C-alpha cells in the first residue's frame, strides 16, 4: 500500500513572534468593516471567488476573502497606474504592508486588517503565519515582474507564471487552514496552473483591444494615449500555429492560427485538471498519485518522512478539499470555450457555475 510523505499535524514550526507579542490592537468594528470591504470587492470584481467563499465554512471565509482580495488588488494594478515607476511604488506599498502586518503592525488598510485578524487566529491555534507571508511575498514579486504584460516565451514559462501566482495563492489558503501536505500541495499546483492559464485566455478579449485615451478631469484634453494592446499567448505556440500579434489586433478571432493557438494553450490547462482528478481518485483509493511532485524539496515544500495510513490521507483530502474548488470555474470556462470553437471573444458568463460549485462540494469531486 502506498505510503505518502507528509507533514503531520503534530509537528510544530518555531514559535511565531506574533503569538507572544501584540503590538497592534484591531477592534471588532474595524474587522467587520474590513470583512465587508473584501467581500464587496470579490462580489464586484471576482465573482467566481465570491461564489466559492459563500460555500466555505464560516471559519474559513475571512482567510479566503483577505487573500483573494489581496490578489485582486495586485491583478488590477497595471490598469490603474500611469507609468511603471508608480506601479513599482504601489507594489512596494503592498510589500511593506505584508511585512508590517506579519510583524504585528498592520496598516489601516481593509485587506491587511482582515489578514491580521486571520494570522492572529492562526497563531493562537498553532499554525504558521510565516508560511502565508512567504507565499504573499512571492505573489507580489511575480506580479511585479509581469506588470508590463510581457509576452510569455513559451508554454512552460506560462506554466511557471501560473505556479507562482494562482498555485501560490492556493498554497496560502492551505497554510491558513492550517495544513502542510505534500498531496494537497501537489493537487494545488496542478489546479493553480490550470487557473493561471485560463486567466490568460479569459483576458485576451480585454488585453488585445486598445484602451480608450485617458482624458483630464474636465474632459478638455488628453493626458495619456491609453494602454497598447497586448497578446499574452506563448510565443512558441504562436510560432507553431503561424499566428501574428498584429493580425489579432486588426482582425480579432478571425486572425489566421488564432483558434489553433488558443486550443493548444487551453489543452494544457485541461491536462492539468485531468491530472488533478486522476490524482484525487488514486489517493482516495490508497494508491500512488501517479507521478512525483516536481516542487518537492523547494522552500515551503519540505515534508518530513512519515508513514501515515490511508485514513490520514483521506482525512487531509476532506479537510483541504475546499481549497481545490478553484478548479471548478476553470473547468467551466474551458467547457464554454470549447463550445465556442476556442474563440475567447464570444465566451459568455456561465449561469451554471453556482450549481457546478454546489455539486462539487456535495460530491467532493473536481
């Protein structure tokens, strides 16, 4: 019978300074306002995450709301700043905010206030807030690196980006449970890669179109020329399918090779979801996941040698399953994209997604 290598709940990391020293007092009223702010941001700008958070146990909602709202702030930064220098300054603001929050001195910013409350609770229950900090800083660094919407050189580089953003966000959610499990991290890696690739595909209709010029407050003059269109499909896939960026900017989905390129990228995302489903099936049957975890041994992916029984593995899968729900919106989008012959410009929102999420929770299947 397969025996996994996994960190057990009984292990404890070094005592976190946050646990022994309270250098900032956040009132319940401030936490309530921060919670309302984060939920409102998700409802308005990340509806998939808003649907997921409503299906989580109440004890897990604050962590999810804070982390997803934080990611949302980073995602939309490139569209809100007028030049790279301001963008870097904003990224540094969030980097300082994270460092100060985990040092016990959160700024009066709603996301950080709610996050501070989350890590307080985590420290009190024996969790490891420093693990969440590691993932959030990696998320900031990756978002900052890609603020200029640079094209991905290859499909592999797109997967690396997805690992360092969407998979990383899932790792932080697992750390907030708290849970450190090789199998759960492995599943999160595949699902996060699928989510990151899907995010790029979903962004094509928006990013490949020129933004309107930015006018002054009085509307009397133009102070900027707007954002230039970009196409983030991997360059190696574009070369293979004969797709040219300029053709997409001029012709949209009618450009030669466009649908073929989208198909190849979407297929890779779907492959990751298929792999995650097969892993989940194998692990529940007490078998090997089918392949080794490629990030095993990296920082925050170090797991002591233990021999947990099948019941332990199944318990971890049940306890951490909610973190895997991110795969449902990704799968739903890929289904709709295929129905439109891999034309992202014509994919509409899904009225079936709430039901599919509910069914996933009830069946414990992704």
